C-alpha cells in the first residue's frame, strides 16, 4: 500500500485490509492516528502469533478486518472473525492469539 498521512486520508480513501501485509512468524503494526484522546492502530498477525496477558488503563475496541482470533478477557474466551468487533474494558486483563492469519483495527479511547 502506498504510504498515506492522516491528512491525505481526509482527501482520499484507502482499503483498510491493505494497510499492512502479513509477515511470516510476525506481528506487524501500523499507527494510523495518535492523539491525546486516543489512537487507531492497524495490526496484521501471522497464524499462531499472540499478545500475552496484559491490561490497559483505557477501553479499546477491536475490529477484525480479516481472519480469526481468540481474545481472552479475564477468564472468558471470545472467538472473533472478519467483520466482528469486541470491546476490551479498561483495567481488565486480556490476551490475544491469532487462530488464523488475521488483521485488526484497534481503537484506544483515552477518556
């Protein structure tokens, strides 16, 4: 995908699924917006890649753009797939594992 700045994104569209490519054995992330009030980051996970249990002081919204992931919040396991969203509540432990290669948009709400 061609590199676009946030300013350029106000002038033309971009296909979200193309924001980052899969890389074997890796997690690729690309920050789209970073503000005091929150951030928007795009991720591409190769199958089996994971983020270990952690928590954040802010709510976050996950939107799966491609593939499937297993997201654990506290002790509850959620399987999310293309087109689905899931809220990660502030200060609650969560972890994520790519069930297949998958891409997601993470919106962090700092308020």
